């Protein structure tokens, strides 16, 4: 089975939810802190996993006023 990684970069808004609360939510979803350009990383194996993670991420950030970008790569 191929292991894939989804990297997450967050852009916080001072008018939105507190930064630490958003970080707690990301970690609760299974994201781990990442050193470098991206803030977090999570592993996935199937297109269904990828789709589920993106849906959960979008819903988790809804209303926080935070923006995000993602990048995937094969590990």
C-alpha cells in the first residue's frame, strides 16, 4: 500500500478564532506539526481517505476565518 502525506499550511486571521484553538482542532483530526513551509502533516492511503480528510478539514475551519492551502506527496 502506498503511503501518502497531506501537508497543511494555515493562515490565521486576528478577527477569527484564536490560533491555539485552531491548532487543537487540527491535532484532534490527526494532523501532526511539521517543520518547514507547511505547518501540519497527516498520512493517508486511499483517495477516499484524502476526500474524507479534506471534507473534515474544510468543516473544521468553517467559521474560524482561517485560510489554508494543502499539498500532497507520495512518501
